[in-house]
């Protein structure tokens, strides 16, 4: 369904849900949790990588709540996608040193008609295909985060 064919109240609802998710989830996961993990792993030279991975794993796992209203496969798809997105958003936060860009990207990821349905995962795609489609992006994002951490360690010796 295209946005141009939707009723204005649905577009407004979609906007509000995407905005709230973008702001609240980013403040929680790329703000509070990530900063807390950075403090916890302060003496570890890989603290950016570790904090980024843990906060992304927890961000993905948070989507398990969707099991209450959608099938297991859709939820697992969301967990995989959210974990990968979490790594990308951590990397964006580190690159920009600003959480606002994470909020904006998160908003645009969520601002789609499917957010108004009770099943926001993939419907007819096998879990293996979803994982294989996201795997290259996941690996690339982890490598970028690792390289950023390595550069940070080298410049702060």
C-alpha cells in the first residue's frame, strides 16, 4: 500500500509511531545503554566494539516482545534485522558523535505502512533467505565498528 493512497489519520498514526520509536529507542539503546556499557568496559581497549555489540544484541532481543502478536518467523526476522540495524546505528552514532542522526535514520526505517499492522516481519520469506540477505550487511557493519574501535585505540594511546 502506498502512502499516497492512505487516509490522513493513518499517515499521522504512522508518523507518530515511527517518530516515537526512533526517538525513544535511540535514546534508550544508542544513548543510555551504550553510554552505560562504555563506562562499564572503560578499561577494555575494545570497549566501543563490545558496547556496540551488546547494545545491538539487546536491541534485537527487545523485538522478541512482538511474539505476543505475530508469528515466530516474523519475530525472528525482526530480531535479525534489528540487531544489524543496531550495529549500523551505533556506527553512525560514533561517526557523527551525535544521536540525532540515529533518530532520523530510525524514523525513516520505521516510517512505512506495515508499522500499522500486527505483523511487521517478513511474511512469506524463509528464515534462511532473510538471514542470508542480511548477513553481508551484518558482517560489513561489524567490520566497520571493529575498524572504528581500532582507530580509536590507536589515536588515543
